[in-house]
C-alpha cells in the first residue's frame, strides 16, 4: 500500500556499514519502522542522514506492506525545517531525551492523530522560544493524556498522589508521592508551555523529572530509563 503522510523521527540506528533503520511516528498509521538503504554511501548521504535527527518532522511517501517487517520509503523531505532545535545545544539535548521517552512509550502500530498533532505543535513551540526549562516536563506529562494514564485530577485537593493508580488520595501509600512531591506535581499539572519557566528551582525540576520517569515506569510495560537522562540533568544543572 502506498502512503503519503507526515512522520516524526523517533530513532535511527545504523545498520551494517551503509544503511539505517528508522523508527517513525506517522500521522496516518502510527508507529512504523523503515529501512533506509545506502544512507551513508552516496554524495547526498549527509542530507539523507540529516533527515533522521531526533524528532525531525518529515513528509514521506512510503510503501507499507503491513506485515510486521521493515517498510520502505519512496520519497522523503523535511516537513517544516526547524530553525533552532538541532543547532541549540539545550534544545538538541531536550529532543534527544524526549525521543528516547517516546521510543519506549509509543508501542502500538496504530493511528493516534491527536498525539501526533500535539507533538508537532509542541516541537514548533520549542523551535520558536528560548525560555524552555520546563518544556520536557510539561511535554512528558501532557503526553500521558494520549497514552491513557494522565492523572485523575478530580480529587486534586487531597494531599498525596498515588503513582500506581494515578489518583490523589488522603493516605500516603507505598507508591504515593510525599506531600512536598505532590505539591510540586500539582504545580506542574497547572503549567502550560507559555507560563513562567522560573517557577521551579533546579532541584525541584530534577525531582519532577524523576517522578515523571517513575510514573511512566508504573504505567508502561518495557519502559526504560533514557540513556540521555544524565546529559539532560547536566544541561539544566
């Protein structure tokens, strides 16, 4: 089946000497894995490889066999070129980290148009703004809306957040946040990308990042701690 769609690059791994295996989240068909033959062997190879930087938004034409095997591109081009994401060290570290988060989070080969549109909109915002210290935290939390485990805020006045159940509770159970952690988490829930980025101190931001990674681990089978986590912490220390 021939497909024409937008796609967000989640990961790209070198295969043998000349080729790439790229995992992309497509607008039309969800998660797909593509074989990019001779990505490193032509005069245009640098251009080809540039297409597969983390969270690049592509417009692709592809052949989908839908047999659980690697798919093939017919044509690739940049959807909307980023101006700063891949040249700014802070932004490029953020997208490297978030691409790992998404790699372990988006596990089903099924269409999720609302998640795609959210990610695309968020990436455009990141590209156009400089005050971005909380961007990764807000994106991780908002993404849980589309993955099915956003916190139930109906009892958000209660003092503890129960991680396993995703609810606020009166009692401090085994998998609940402390009252201080819960208050930080509530503050994060109320944040939007355009809010004051200085609302958290560095230590609070690192604590929230740990909470979010733990929260993902509670709710997603096979979720792994991102390798780029320490680099991200260093950038924001």
